[in-house]
C-alpha cells in the first residue's frame, strides 16, 4: 500500500486553552453531563428544525434536547418564534407532539392558552387568581431564534454572538450549495447506546474510514483530504470525489458508482478504461456543460465543488455534508438523564432538477429519470433503535449503518479500568480541536 501524506491542516482558530487529556469521564460521567447542561448547551447555537416545517402561521415543531424542550412556531406576524415548552402556570409541557399546526397552544393540564408567538391569551377562571394574571409577564419566555439555509437555530443565551457571526467563514462556505433549495427526502432518528460526543467524534475524523467503510475507496480519496479548524470549535474537511483511494492500485475500469454518473451525464465510460483518474476532471467539465440541460443550477459552485464532498461540523452537535445535488444534516442530542445514551438525527436532502434553469439557458430539459419531475411529499419522521439497524430492519445508508454497528462498543470500552485517555493522531485533529473548544466553553483551565 502506498503511503500518502495528508494535506497540512489549516487552523483558523486555535482554542484559547492548551489541550487537555480527553479522558473517559466526559463520556460516562453524570456529573460531566450536568456541567454540559449548565455551562455548554444553553450558550450555543443549536440546529432545532427545518424552516419548511414552520412555513405557515401556527405551524410548530417541538425540539427536545436533554431535559429541555423548545417550541418553534410561525406567529401571526409572519416571524419564526422560539419559546420554552413550559406552561407559566404550573410548568407542564404544552406541546406533547412533535409537530403540527394550531390556532393556539393550549396547556393540557389546566387549559392556559398561548398564541403561536407565545403570548398568553386565555386563563380559565381568571377571577380565581387574586389580583388577576398579568398576561405579559406570564407569556412563554422567548428563546433566540435565527435561520440559515432553511435551517432554524435557537440559542438560550441572550448574550451569545449572532448565528452568522458565530459560524464565521463556515457560513460563507456553505451558502453556495443553497440547501434551502433542496427537498427533504429522509427524516430519521436512531436511539444509540453511546454518549452523544462519542457519536459526534466518529464524524470528526477519517482515520476509521478504511477500516469500516471499504466502499469509500471507490468514491473518494480520503487520504488526501483537506482539514480546516475554525474559531468556536467548528471544523471542516474537503475530500476529492469521483475518484479512488490514492493509497490503492488504480483500477483499470470504472466502478458501479462512476458508471452511474456516466449514465446520468451522458458520458462514454469506455473513454476512461485505463484512465480512471481522469474521470474527476472530466466530470467537472461535463457537469458544467450539462447542468442547465439537466435542470441544475451550478452557477455558484466552483469546478472542484462539482465533484468533491465537503463536511462541516458545527459546534457543538451538528454536521452538514454537501455535494452539488445532495446534502445531509445530522445532529447528536443527549439523553435526558443517561450519559451512555443519545439520539442521532439524520435529515437527507436532494436537489430536484429545475426545468426553469434549462429554459433560461435556452435548452430543452431532459430528466435523467421521469421520477425527478414528480413532487416529493415530506417524509414521515422515522424513529428506531440501534438494534433495528444492526438487524437490518432499518437503514440510514451504508456508511452510517456501519458506524452504528461499532459505536456501542466504543462507549462500552470507555468504562474499562484499562482505558485512561485517548491518543489522537494527525488525522484526528478535528476531534482534538473540538474537545479543546469544548473544554474552553466548559470553563476548563
């Protein structure tokens, strides 16, 4: 096997503290979990829901994170509002369903009623309250709420930086992919027997790829990936796509993935017999030539972005993976009380061809498949367990399924008396950077 050195890591934002040992207690300790609840989660911007799910007045989504619950809804003023899901009478949860559309939120306990923006409007038998009820003071407490790329983020800290300022350069990198134009085609949650950080760490390094994701050798060149580290704990990695792993022998002919791309974009695969490494640049040219004819708008993307894959890990718990015609948004959420369990959410997006793009370019739109012209209804949210994936009853895609098979054993090993701290290599720099910033936000010295 050839030895290929990764590209030098670009560090735009070193953490303001020296790296500390990454020890097991941050994954298994109830005390550490409580510190996260007190010091970290309330101060960060958190991906809460999709803007498309709160498009109309009264539409709402309930976002649960650990023991906290937030309602995100579209008010009568046309704005998106976020508020704590706790009735201001006795503290009962108001929203007990995942999403829906209401004229008002009514507490199921005593019937207090709130507008979609959280304003208290009805107090049954209000004359029983001595001095009445101040509806302004007893409206639902607001949570900061901002949108980006069709995603709704919330932050429980009024002093935190604005969302785009917190994301910094990453927002500029993501914007040209126009996630807001893509269609949601999958909405899944898997319940995992692992700490949420163990799952997020897994998606913060490529060191494990050749060991548990062998199919990636036919799709990407992970050994030459470009890693970047940013302020506030965010990271990214850019991987060459439409090529093969550079540490392995170059195959003489195209693999099934490349053949499918040839079919879609009208390329002759025999052209690349013996020249498989030429396929990436040829695909960039072909996509640029054929984009309008196929109903895709690539005008905001550079040539390399037409073939490669980019992953952005947004501190503290969200990952966005983008390609020209598809995207994944994945999110780790802590269990309410057990540090050894978590929820992993996966939102899958697809860019549907736009015939208007072809018309503006003066070409006749030709769909690759007729199904590309059909509207895609919003998928039902599907929840299942790790065992469902391992048994083959559910799938989140081959790569994620492979990760799910291993993550329970990673968590179990954290409890061993024989394991004291992690030893990371240069391909795991994103993991170290992430934990450095986590220690900073947790007040470590």
